[in-house]
């Protein structure tokens, strides 16, 4: 039976890669985008031109010229920086229901040394589907137990994971929860309490080992890959990404982070709106989402997930938005669109999927806005990218002109003029 499942999985993957990927190749060279409305994110909106040279934004201005550049007329069009998703499993999972294609979860409670980047599949079918919707960069993260691994920021173009790497990594931690894990959780209150206490003890013990190792590491000692991965966190060189969602857990996590004196970013934060003032008080950046989801409690209003980013932002929290998806990372702009419509506003929602995640991941000098010298991750479209009717017409990742092709577009073209294959 296992052999049959393996054969089926291989057939599915082969068909996906043969028929679901690019037919055209990306091209590289100097490109001059003329007469566009340029939404810079950080310096307002301007009318003018943009020159891409050697993979970066060389100039932004008016009446630009470049002798050897390919010129594209963008009259009536808009240029936006590529969107950044602050949390996905893109490239780590191909088919959720087939275990052989899932590479996001390692066995064990403590695996911070496991690098998500090494498991990224550059040929994942969902990557072209994602990027043709304006998402050019994602944080690809592992899933699992207490310390599931180290996630990496990647650009959605390249033949190898190293080529895709965008220069930022972070260790993840799942803060022990004191509540039910979902509607399917049938544990009693007593069992939930016991499980929580057990998890907190594990965290305490592992953290104590990591603190000792970080001190010993300064003078040498036996190498331990699990503990070595925690050293940048202990030294404050890298933030710890803490997944936490329920109100009580968020408050407990805040107290724990404050006590340990570590640099932290909270992710998920589904009930952040309940404790927004506390998050702001301790200056904890947040990557929240998905926005397009049902409330975490049946007693909550239908729109609590939609308004959550706005309420945290209003309290003074730095907020980025993620999809926490694999197949549907392409819906990032629509998650931001709902946040915009439910109190966040278009400008701040746009920042939440561009410059804010770039700042949180420490790559804002290269990503997140349209500025001279930054990586040429951007797209040209005919309207507001938060609206589903908007069409993206040109896409650039690190200066590569990426064809607007994906499995979806190829299937559309195939069946638009289909031959039923029946001879009369």
C-alpha cells in the first residue's frame, strides 16, 4: 500500500512540474518603466519613470532615459514594491495530504537548528501561482513542537534555495498554550492545565541549558547544534519569533520575554486586539494573520479577525500581516485588503505587507519600498492590488523580468480553446 501511495505521489508531482510550471524563461537586463504612477510606500506616490539596472532600482524620477535598457510604456499603470508575506510554508509543502511532499516538520521538541531554507523546493507549483499575484518575498517557516526550527526569508525566483535566500533567518518558538488547540480539541480542563504545565517546564529547562551554553560558547566547549542555534537569540543578535494567539498566553509570553530580556517578535496573535495596549507598552512587533479567518471564539463578532490588525496598530503596535498558508499565499493582498477595509486603511495595510515586515526581518535597507538602490522586487498593475479585478502585467524579482505564468494561467489557456478530442 505504501508503495502504491509513493507511486501516486510521484505521478502527481511529475504532472505538476511538467505541466504546471513556466514555459517561458525569465529574462535579465536593464529595464526602463516609463510614465507610471509609482507607489513608493515610504516616500508617497509620484508620477514618473523607474530604471532597473543590475538587479536593483537604479533611478526613480521623471524623463529618465537609458540607452541599452528595454523600455516599457506604463501609461495608466501603477508600480508597487513586491509584497512580503511574514509567515508561510511555501516551498516546504507540496501536497498537504501526501506526507512524502511535506517537509516542514521535524520530530522532537527542540529542533531550532533545523534550517527551513535547506528544505525549500524552488520548483514548488505554488511559487509561480503566488508571485504572479504580486507576492515576491515570503518568510518560509517550519512547523512542529516547542522549538520547530529556523525559518528563512526567500525571494520567489531561483533554481536553488541559496539563490532564493533574501538574507534573514529567525528561530521559531511555539509558546505553551493554556487553552484548547481548536474546536476539535476534546481535552478536559484538567488535562489542558497538565499539558500546559508540562510544556512550560520543558521550556524552562531548555532555556536554562541554552543560557549556559551561550556563556560557555564564548570560551569554547563541546559543540551542540540545538543549543548553538539559540546563541544569536541569547546574545540579542536575532529576534525570537514566538507563535502565540490567545489572550492569556499573549500576556504570559509578554511577562516571560520581559523577564528574559530577549528581542522577540510575536506571530499569529489572533487575540492581540484584547491586549493591544500591553503589546504596545513592551514594544513587541507583531506578524498577525491570516486575516481571512473565522473568530477564535464562538462568542466573538464575525469581524474580529478583520479588525485585529487595525486595533493593534491604533494602540501603537508595529503590525505586519501574513497568510500562514502554503497553497494560498497568493491571497496575501486580499488579507491586507480586508484589514484596510476594517479600520487599518489602505496606506497602513500596504505597509503591513511591504516595509513593515522588511523592518521586522532586518532587511528594510534592501526590501519593502521603491527607493534607489533597493532590490528590484516590484510589479506593474492596472489598479489597486487589493482588489481582485486588478491585473498584474509585469513582474520583476531581483531585476529578473518574470513571465506572468503559473499552473493556473497555463490551465486557463489550455481549456479556453480546448479540443474535446472527439472525431465525428
